[in-house]
C-alpha cells in the first residue's frame, strides 16, 4: 500500500584483475514507483445511436490498451436487461468474451451494449488500509435501436413525350434502413424489363437515390409503366402513365391526271380497249416521309409503288404559303383489254397514298386523343370504248376523243351515239 515515490538504490562496483589490482566505483540507480494503471478501451462498432433491424447481425468491435503492457481480459454484455448468464446481475453478463463479437436481436427495442475490459483483478487503493479503492474493470456503454425492417419509398411522375425520341423515366427511391435497393422498370409495351441498383447508404442518415431509364416506345399512345422497388425483404410498387404523342402530318395528293402513253391528253379521259392508260398523281409529305402509293383501276387490277421523298429526283420544289414543298409524281399505266359486250364502260380509278405514320395529340384538358387521317385518296373516272362495226366504217379509224375536240362535244356522248348507230345497223 505504498504511495507513488522515487526510489534511490546505492550501487558499488569492485573490479579485480586477479593481479592484485583492485578498483571500486559507486553509483546510484533511481526509478519511480507508481500505481498500476487500469487499461483504456474504445468501442469502434456499433456506433452509438445506430439503427439495426430485427434478425440482422450487429457486429461488435472493441479495442483495449494497457499502459504497462499487462495482459487484458474483455467481454461484451449485449444488453443490461437480461441475466443471460445466471449471475443474478443483468448489468454484468458475459454474453461474449473477447474484443469482437456479433449478436442478432430478435425483438425490437432500445439496447445498451456494454464493453468490459481489465488488466487483472487489481485494485487501486485510495487510503492506507485500502478501504476505498477503484477496480481496474473499465467499461463503455453504446446505446442502439433495433426495429423491424421498413419498406422503401418511391416517387415517380406521369410522363409525356414524342414518338421516336427516348423517353426519360425518372424516379426517386429511399429506404429508411439505408438498404441497397433493386429497382425494376416494367415499361408496359412488351419490351424487356430494366433494372437499377442503388447501393447502400448510412443507416443513421439514409440517402434519396435518383434512378432513371431512357426508353423508346414503338408507337404513339398511352402506356402504363410500373416501378418495383425492393430492399431484399419488402417490395413496393408504383404505376404511372406514359403519353407518347406523334405530330407527324399526313401526306397530300395534290392532283391527278390521265394521259395516253405518249403523254397526250385523252378528251374526257376516253380510251379504246387495248390502249394504254397512264395515271399520274402529284404527292408530297410535310416530313418527306416514304410514301406507299397504290392504284385500283376499277376492274380488279391493283398496283403499288413506294417512293422515298428524301431521295426521289424527278420532283419539283414550290413555295406555298411560305413553306417549301417537295412535290413528286407517281405514275401508273394499265390496259383495259376487254369491257364485255358493252360498247363503252366507265371505270372509277382510285389512287391512294399513305406514309404509314400517325398523328396523335393528347389533349390534357379534355383527356382525349386528337388524330388525323394519314391516308389520302384521289378518284378519277376513265371511259373505255369498243365501237367496231361489221365491215369498215368511219368509226373504225376515227378517234372519238379527237372528234369531240373538233366538234366541241363530250367524247363519251359521241361514243354513246356511235354505239347506238352500230347496234341499230347490226339489228337490221
């Protein structure tokens, strides 16, 4: 029970060389006697005030140092409520020995983890009889909170964009436990799903993550896309609407005319059987889209052409209303080989063109779609005659359309008159 003090020890040294030569020296050795210090400790994990989940391992890491380098002993008390070792003292249970441990809490609540350490069963006496003393056991208490796993949160908005451009889908996700989240995007158009991973964040201050996907929808219209967010235990879902609009304008059939094969006009569009009929339509498209143009000759024969307005060469440019238009011709030819027993017959020829696009504008005020027809049609009428009599007659060589120009009478009236004359003669 000594008090700390300096100790001086007188030291004499004799040296004898064995030949009768002796010499002696004296010296003083001095050192300081102090009380044995208790060890110091520090808890590195968990952090005081940290939040953990039921069923999740809580890693415990402590550090013990002793000033004199004495061997140390350490243990953990996982809480100060349960007498897990049966000592009768719930505040000093040795739930795990050593400086590292791990424990899973099965009940939510607030827990005080205590880390104990000593360099032996030593005491620091504070008086001569050691009636007052301090133990060398040292401790540090770490409060933590244990709760059930909480679901993540997600916020996502409705989206409106234009057909053919990538749609940026943006969401914000947050997990109260700081868990890593898996975000699954279901686009609603039958395409494969996409996935984002957020990574984890500090449990005491979870982060809000922004996640995004760029997606191109194949057609205009409304789609329901959904977002599934999972923290590995719980999954939340939100669905929103994507409005894909198309402002593509429809093609235009400007005009159509009927000619002979040599390019000359046929009066009133009147032709003989086996004579080539040429129909030319003038088309343009505001976006210069590729056009699919077809013709129905009215006798069961149809034909089709595809024209790329961006590369077509036999086109003209005009400036209508201050807007430059690229106008291109599309020509079809046909021969009516027979018209049956009739002397003349008229056919309605229908020219149709489309750019295979759509115009769909969503009116957010009315909640309805506004559309435009992208198929343009142009009807034309041609007259086919078969006015041959028995034996040579003037009508055999006469072009009724030319005669109509000379007389100023519509060709089809002349043809009908000639046919009537022929029938009368055949009946005689």
